[in-house]
C-alpha cells in the first residue's frame, strides 16, 4: 500500500448504519451456529410435528395442534431470546468480543439494540416456519393478531432480560449449562407441551407465574380459545421484563 | 500535526482489590511517534493502556487521550482511536475478512479492506473462521481491526506476541508505515529488540511506575556505562593509561592480556587509548566498543531480567 494510505481520517459511521451492520452480523453468527439452530429451529419443529402426529400427551379436547402451536411459539421465543442469546452473549463476553466492540464507535446501547433486532429477526423466521408447519398439520388459530403480537413482544423482552442477566454475570460455561437446563425445565414445566393442569394444584400456582407459562398460556387463550387480551399473563411477563432487564442493567459485566 | 501530547497520564493509580497494579504513573506520548511501553509481565502495562482506552476508571490521577477523558468523553474519543487487545475480540464463528469488513462499517471513512487483508498476509485465510486461524493470524487480524478505521492514535497491546520472526518484521513494517502517514502509535512489549528497533520513545515501567523514559539512544547513553575492550601484551601499565583518560574511567586486565576500560566511551577516549598504545608500542587487537543495550539499562533500573 502506498504512502498516505493510513493518513488519519477518523470518524464514526452514522448510527443507523452501525446498528444495522451489527444486527446483520449477529444474525449471521446465530444462523451459522449449528447448536443454536438445533435449539431455535430443529427442537421446536420436531416437538410440534411429533406431538401433533402422535398422541403422547393428553392435550385436552380439540385438535392437538391447536393446543401445541401456541406453546411451541412460546418455546421459539424462549429459545432465541433467552437460551440462544444467553449462550451467544456469554461466549462473546468470554472471548472479549463485547470488550473489543466497547472500544469501537458503536455505543453500548447501540450494541444492545442490534442484539434485540437480531433476536426479533430470528423470531420472525421461526414464527413463519412454525406457522406454516402448524397450518400443514391442520391448525386453525383464533383471536386478535395484535394481542398475539403484544404477548410475543413482552415475552421477548422478559426472556432477553433474563438471558442477558445470566450471560453478563456467570462464566460462559456456566451460562451454557444453566441456559440449557432452564430451557429443558421450562419446556416440561411451563405449559409448552404438557398442560399445566396435569401438575398438582400447589405446583400449578407456582408454575403459572413462570414467564414461559404466562407466554404459552396467554398465547393459548387467544389463539386456541379466541379470548381477548389476557392481561393477567401480560402483567406476569411485564413484571419479569422489568425485573430481568433491571437486574441485567445493574449486574451485567462486559468483561 | 499538533505538538500537544496525544496521551497525558499524571499520577495514575489503579488498584484491583488490595493489589496496586499502577502506582503513581506519569506518561506523555508525543504525536506522530511510536512510543513503546516496556516492562515485564505484571508491571502494569496493560492496565495503563486499558485506562487510556477507557476500559478502566482510574483510582487516582488523571488521564487525557487526544485531550479527552477516556471514560467521560468515550463517545467522542472512540471513533478516533484504534485498539488491539492482547487477545480475543472476535466472534469465534466470524470469518477473518467478514469481521474486518464489519469493523470498517462502523467507521465513516475506513481503509480498503481487501488491500489491508492482502497487506497483512490474511488473503489466504479471509474465509476461515476466527477459531480456526493460527495464533499469528489472529494477531494480525486484531492489528488490522485496530487500524481499519483510520484512527489518529492506535494502542497495540503486545502486537507481536506469539508471532514468527517473519510476521514480526511485517508487523514492524506496518507500524512504521503508520508513523510515516502521521498516525501516533502506543504499544506495549516485553521484547527489548522491539522497543529498540521500532520506538522513537521508550517508557520503561516496573511495579506500576515509569522508571525511565526517552529515546532508546538516550536511555542507553544515560544510565549504564559503556565498555571498551582490547587485547595486547600482558602486564601493561594501566596506571599510566588511566592518567591519560578522563576522570571516572576505569581500566582492568581481566585475564592475561585482555583489557577492559569502562566509563564515558566517546570518540575522544578511543583516540586517547589508541595513541597511548602507539606510544607504548602496543597493538590493541580486537579493539571493540560495547554499547549498552536496553536490556542492560533495564537490569540497572529494575534489578531484574526482563524475560525470566
């Protein structure tokens, strides 16, 4: 390279361009990662197809897919916003990616915005895929799409806060283990594929307060039963969102 | 190019728990120069650099980089500096060229990524993901990421650690090109030769303090004495020789016929020694001046070897 190549011309790119570039990179990283795809695409799809086709769990009256699809959508949100984001961010912290980006022109809030956009893009892809499959399995959803959207957004915020709290405080390996464990426990005990009324009464009242239960129950109220906005479930999600994001903002360590 | 220092550190103190990593450190970095922060592991090099980069909040003292407070004015400072961390900083699944392209997109007027990739010999591994790059390739990518935004000032933390000699030379060349184009460079190193060959200015630090700062020549001339050696007939009259030499010089016959003179070894002293030899019919074989290296200076300043 010739003389003058490195002559300083410093400056930050415009903010929207930085955030768009960061979101695109984060999304590519996620879609390239086999383990992440297993979690966000393969497992929800398999569960939806398997449990709709084979009568393993008693899903109550009606088509199994009408019960399962809302739960699987909730699972998709959890897999991306919580498990996937926690693991990816934990390792980015461990490998100094967050640190290095902290010295770039991209502000920290810009990085977090990009991460959120990347989560939303992934969720849209998941929801499109799962919806098409559910329709193929004979799904007939009811209810107001805006109520569904609001629940999905609240769920995303709640799970993101919890995922970032874990990624920003635990070691990367601990996050990997804990995020997968929590995913598994909430999959079983959060009304995703097993109706909550299969659990003892005492357990039900506790499990009902979990963010995954609130999301799957709320989505089911609307999509299966055509209910209006389930404000109780929305409130549970909102409380988790405030607690999770608040704690993440307070305790997140960048290095 | 302004003549204001690009980095001004005054009385910097940084503690981690009860351990004091940096203990009243003063440092000035001149614009347009290559400044090496030289010291052993644990001397406080990285802590000092990372405080300048805005990663650490000082426990005492002040730090100004390009006239800005690295923590309070971070948003204004970050676009103007380039940072190479000691390790990591890249998504393990990102390809080398992809990551560099991304860093370029965060800047207003970046370098040509393709040309930079070629310049650093990363062309053959541009499609390789970070975790599959060799240590040397990872280092060069980190260096490229530090310069791609056309910064005024770059901080390089151990830029050649783990590089083979050829890659090391290539990195040195790039640093010289940066300087030639007016970029100020601050690098940390524990390699003497790197500081000696590359730096306009060297700050020797140990135990969290600057022990000495100056050009490599100044440092070598200042502290330690230099040595003149020659061999000749055994049993020369060193008393007579010393009378001809300036005060403070010393002369000794180390082994039979092997002489050493220490003191301020300059051309005049050399002329005095050779003319004394001529008067006494002595042929000073193998006459040699040994300049002190930074290694000697460092040993003298800190009482320890740089690399254990």
